[in-house]
C-alpha cells in the first residue's frame, strides 16, 4: 500500500470554507461514531473492567445519591436528577455498552424508563420534588440528556418514544427562558451542554423544529456567561484566583468544573453564530488555561477555583473528566490535534492518578507534589476542605463520585471519528481498541489495534474493508523518529500533515505497524523546578506509603476512605543529564492488572538524585521545591514511574549537577 499525505484543507482554510454557510448549523471537522461502534481491548478493556467492578459499577447498589432502593416507590430525592443521577447515568450508559455489562445496561434502562415515566404534562423531566419549594433549574437535566442521546444512538428504536419526550422538555425550556426562568449561576455557566443536545436534535431528529432549536440555543447563550469574554486575555486570570477580583457578575466563571465545560462553549456557539472568532477564541482560551494553570500531568489546577502553577495546589476529579470531554469535542469541531494530544495525556496520567488502582476510592483533589493523603490541617486549598486529598467514597463533595465514571468510557467512544463525508476513518486516541462501522457507499470497515501503548511504542493495526478508502492515524506531537510499515513492507518515516498520517487502504485486509518512539523531555516549572516526560507519560517519584482505613461504608465494605502517609524520604533534587529510560515489556505479552498501581507499569526512568533540605509548608503538604539547593547527602539513584500509577509522589523536582 502507498503512504500518502493528508489531503484536507489547512485548518483555518477549511474552517473558513465551512463558515460561508450562515444559516442552520455549521458542520464539524469530524463526526463521532455512535455508541457501541468502538470497543476497548487489551489493557484498556481491563481498565474498563476494573472500573466496572469498582466504585463506578457498584454505586447503584449502595450509594445514597444513586442507589435504586433510595428512589423507587416514591422516595425519589431532588438530587437524583438535579445532579447525582444525571451524572451517574451519563457515565454508566457508555460504560455498560462498551464492556457489554448487562447488569449496568439494565440499571440505566430502568433509570431511563423511570425518569420519562415521571415527565409531567408541562414537559418537565423526572418527578417533581416532594414538598419542595425549590424552583425548577434547567442544568441538572443536561447530563441526563447526554446519556439519553447515547442510548438512542446505541438503540435507534428508542427514538420513537424518546424524541417526542425530549421535544416536550425543549419546548418547556424555551418558554422558561423567554420568561427568565430556570436560570441560576450553574445553569448560566453550563448553557453550552444544552446547546450540544439541541444541536444533536437538529442534526439527526429536526422534525421540522429547526427554528425552535436555534432560537433556544440563542437564548441559552444570551442568558448565560459569555465564555468569549472569560477567555479573553485581558480578563483571564494568570495566577491563583483567591486574591483576585472576578470581573464577571457570575463568580462561578473561574470555578474549575465550569471552566472545564466552558472550554468548548465558543466552539459550540460557532455552529449557530458562524463567527470565525468563536473558533479562534476556543483555541486561544485552551492555550491560556494551560499556560497559566496547567500541570505536567495534562490537566489544570483548580482547587475549586483556578489555582495557578504551584505543585501543591489541587485539581478536582470532575475537572479531569470534563476537560477530556471538552477536548474531544474541540478536536471534532476544529480539527487541531493539540486537543487530542492533551486529552490523551490527561487520560494516561491525571485520571488514574486520582483513583486507587482498584478504583474503589477516589480523591476530590490531586496534587503534582503529594507527600500525604490525609485530613490536612492546615491544608493548601483556600476554598476546599482539609479532607480533599483523601482517597475515599466522597471526600469533600460527592460530585466526583458520580461524575468520574464518564472519563474512561468517553475516551474510548471518541477514539475514532470519520470525515464529514463519512468516506474516511480517523484513529484519534492511541491505545488497544477496535471498531466496526460502515463508511460511505456501504463500505464495511473493521479496525483492530493491538498494542500496549502508552506502555509500548508499537501499534499493530489490522484493517478489513469492503472497498478502498483513506485511513488516518494521529501522530502525537511528542513522537520522534516515528515509522510506519504497510503489509510487511519496509518501514518509512511518518510524515503527518496537521498531525494526521494518511494511509491508502485497499479492499480486503491491510496490516499497519506504527512505531511512535519519543525522547525524554523536560518541562520548566515554578521555582526553577522541572517535570519529566517521555511520550504521553509524565514520570514521578512514587513515594512508598502506609495505608490506614479512616472510614468504611456500612453496606459496601470495599468502599473505604484511605489515608496514605510516606514511609521514605521524598526530598530529592535530580540531575536531568542522567535521566535514563528503561523498558521491561511483560514476557506474557499482557500487562498486570490494574496497570495503574505501584510498581506495575513496565516503563521507568532512572536518574541520579541527592537529598536536599525541603520542608513542609503545613503539617502534611510539601513546600515549594527549593531553588538551587545544596545536597545534604551523597548522590543516589532513584526511579521515576508513570504518574498515573503513583498515589503519593513528587512530579516537579529541584535540580542539581552531579558532576560538580
């Protein structure tokens, strides 16, 4: 087979062409596949099974906010569809499908049926809160509707009853918005999520309601936060925000989860405004966020509100999964692979780092330099509580317990997309995956990616197709010396255009061997410290720890709150000139399970280090890394591990020169 360059317009050029249509909705650069078309395999399937067998897959059986026993028979609580139930449903729908878990699928079907069975005559979704005077707010229904969309995509026969029910709600929402109802600060910041739902209706089930849908989008945008302004450089905070005056009436604009969701807002509005500046702001706002609040682990800092660059400031688990979803949406809208690069980094670093290996306990806040996970008094977080970095069932706030399950499943479901004409398939996120879909002209295509990536540099992809087509695979920006070989032919250097490598696929079976090696790279951090990367993985010193159970759920003994305390010194400076990459591939060809746990990944980096004077800023959290420290002992070798497998860690190091 021939390897040829990507033959799409340059990014801004194609956007400019698409934007010439100033009626209806502007098209996307790429289209996602319906739920069920993409499945995980290998270690990634195992990771989804760890989640399924862990807290996420078992919440329905015992956790107060979403347990079925707590809301059947008239005991439905307001939180179930105001936030908790909606979050849970949004994540568990794809989880159940992609691992074919019939128990989860029956639970989500029951929840779906129950909610719509209680839709009232006005169109309001779900039962009214008993004896409550709380006004109707729109936002809590958005995650639920995301789950409904996924269920319809998986089983189109559901559309016959669900689409009319959704439109009843849309008509009600439109009327409420005209009267200024249904709005509060959270709804005003998260309007873009409802717009995505409305745009899905417009794209697939318009049913003559195009004017209603666009009018509702416009009212949502006009009644909500202007993300165009929030991500304007003149207003955007460049430091931690607790001592800054927020220039917007809605002070939740700097709230971490709202920012994570708002990242996609101007790209969402571009579809109905057709303004090129909306896409430009989405791209520049993404860059601003990570320039001033970014983490080497891929995510940004927000211990409730944007928190700057210091290594001890926290990042909420909800920030992680919402940023992953926003990044996937932005790649599909704009086509810039910088979004996909970062989502992949987040998935392979930030997401597993903030969960125990067995995924039965999670943090509210993770830290780059995290030398204890305990009840911290004082704590380094100006807004969140001292319990925030404990690994547990619901430390600080329960939202992350019900929202985190969307992270891994939606990473899988967004890992392949098609071009707008549906003639070509694009492999976006690298990992062990398979997909089966029908492209344009009834071209039945199956793709199986056999790899240990990111714990290996090699991906072997087998493609079968009825007809010839063009296949694209993302080449991450960190790849150095990548090669590609087709059907056993000689390896050739990758030559991506706009981040994508193009391969001409013929009818029948084609095998692609892609090699994506990377160099060790350094990232400059505050106080002249550095972070270490190779490929998509960020590396950290995994601090040995002891474990104490602080609390245990009465109904589910596996749901525990865990305290971790360091059992070894962590105060090291490193000599970056001595960094050495080590690969120890498993002899069985299979990775241990769960892969994101201490000592289990097959990749490490060793480095010469020396002990330094590095104290605590409080009783239990690290001070900032010392600048130009002197060694207080003899140099030694330490091992750095993939960040996602560490629970106590140093991820940002002071430096020294071991030859002086």
